[in-house]
C-alpha cells in the first residue's frame, strides 16, 4: 500500500512532467507554420532567423540571473510565476502582429528560461538518489511537448483558421500546468529559510565550463533543427504538412533515446562513450537530410532524433550528475543554460544568413559538421565521472 509520502512524490513527479511538457511547444510549434507567418507578415529570411533565435537568446540572457531570484522566493513559487508569464507571452505573439510576435516570443523565452534553470535544482533537492533518472524523465517530457507541437502545428492552423490560432492553442496546456503546480507551493517558513542560501561561483571551474560548452554547442544543433528542418525539407520538395510530420518524427523518436540515454550512460564508468555514439547518430542523420535521396528523409529524421534526444538528455543530466548538492546544481544550471544558450542562439541566425547569402544548403551542412565536432570535444571532458569541487565558506 502506498503511503502518503509516496503519493506526494508521485504527484510531484506528475506535476514536473506536466510543466516540462509545456517548455517546447512555443519553439517547435513555430517551424511548420513559418512559411505562413512569412507570407502573412512579409518577413525576410533574416528576420525569420531572428525570430527563431530570439527565444534561445532569452534562455541565455536570463538564465545566469535566475538563481539570484531564489533569495526572494521558493523555487516552486518561481516556477508558478514563470508559467503565468509564459501564458502572457503566448497570447502576445499570437494576436498582435509583427510587434506582438517578437515581444511575445521574448516574454515567453524569458519565462521558459526561469523554469529550465529551476527544475534541475528542484529535482536534485527532492530526488537526490534518483536525480539522473528524473532528469531523463524531464528531458523525455520536453521531447513529448516538442513532438506534439511540431506535428499538430499545421493541422491546428487548418482547423482553427490560421497560424495565429495554431500558436495561441498552447495557452491551454500551460494553464492546466499552473493549476496542477499550485498544489506543490511550499509554506512560507520554507521560503524564508532559503532566502540567504549562498550559491557557489563556478566561473573558474574547468569542469563547469566543459558541461556549459557541451550544453551550448549540442543545443546549437538542436535549435537549428527545431527552426529550420521543415524549411530545408520544403526546399527539397516536400509539402509543408509532410515536412511538419518529419520534424515531429525527429522529435518523437527522442522519446526512446531521452529516457534510455541517461540510464545507459550511468551504467558504465562515465558518459563519454555514450555521448560520442549519440553524436555519431546526430551527424549521420543531418548529412542524410541534406544529401540522401528524399525518400530516405524519414530514416534521416529518425536517426537524427535518436542522437539529438540522447545527447540533450545526458547534457541535462550532467547538471545534477556533476553537482554534489542542490546549490551547486542551481548555480551550474544557471551557468550552463546561460552561457550555453547564448552560444546556441547564434547558430539558427547564422544558419539563416548562410543560406540567404549562398543560396544553397551546402554551407549550412558544413556548419553542422563543425558544431558536431566541437560538441564531441567538450563531451570528452564533461563526460568524465567527477563532481564539481567548490570552496566551502
């Protein structure tokens, strides 16, 4: 028979999953309807690239400051506030033209940044023994939300009468997550106790930088795929609906590698071999996307998705696997997602510029090769089984 404590932990796990599912639709629901947005608002390729880059840039710009907010409120309450701001962002970008599109994307990106920094700390605090497994579940939930949004974007556009309503639809699951999360807000005395917690400074720590740069460069690949895969496939001759389904498949197969990769990676002495194998899958899928016959696009999407999901899941798990406690996890999460996503934000913009000025996808393929090689280099350092050492004050 389950005890009250067991039921409480299961409820918290369910709430964490529901919140996590809502952190990707704002990004992946955009790509399949980009052509409609571009035609409707008369946007250039460079402006579209800026739109794709903006939320990732927000992740990087706001993440370093998020741990400081824990001086004023609890992590759980901070997540609740950020979910409310996310609803505001989705509404703004859906209903108010070009200005609202960019302003809403900025507001939504900032709110998602807060949640992504805080959740690893909550997981490390609440599930210290199962932290790696829980981070795998977290990354799997991200993939679920991403895949559903990518596959549903074009059908929602058709059924609801336009791209604006396709984007606005994701207000409702965020509101549901808020309702569920309210039950996990801690009492006031716990919030007061956490106000003066001292977070470690990691900028001089080599291992922290290796984890950070792995996060940044592998995320660069992921966000380029989120924003541009459908456009690449449409250019190669696929209908927009089919291109959206390929992107959805790429995200859906991550449901296999996201939970499996951290489990496999923690079975050996460290995570280096698993990371390199998964980066190999990513590279193979990317090159097939550009150069294999178009009939192979489904195989390319599935292969790429297995690699991307696994690498991202392990990179997230490293935030807790390399942290001896919740304070270090919060600091590392802020640093890795701050610096890392600033790096990641430049790649979709650079990708758009390369394609616009060269008129082909060959330069973009070279960019992907470089990003995979750099990710592999930092995986060799971040993948070693060590804890980040911090000075005790």
